[in-house]
C-alpha cells in the first residue's frame, strides 16, 4: 500500500497528476517546489490525509498556492510531526 508520496521538485507534475491519485491517504507528503500545482491541489492532498499525515514538506511553492488557507488544513493534521515550510512567503500568524 502506498503511504508516502515524495514528488519534490518534479516541475512537470500538474493538477491532472494529482487527480490521478484520487482519494489516497498518505502518511508522508513531499510537495516542495511544484510550480504547476494550485492551492486546491495541495488542499486536496492534505485534506485526504488529515488523519494519518505525520510529515509534510510544502517548501518553495508559490505564495498564492501555500497560504493561510492551506495552513488551516495543516492545522487539522493532529498526527503531524514534521512540517517544512522553507521559502513560503505568504504565511502569517
């Protein structure tokens, strides 16, 4: 069973690729520097994994894509042990 997805710096991944993953639940998501993904793609992946997610890397994604709205979803991940936000400039307290 696939429980980890690390597609960091895969610049050709698009929303269609995320759609292919369907409703999978992941324990680990490595989603750093994915310029073709939109906020709703990140949101969908995180939402599907909210109960199991322990590791999340969303570093170096566009400021429109990783925003406070995404951080609300991240806050719902009660088992999250590692969160990496390097280069995310549009997050505020």
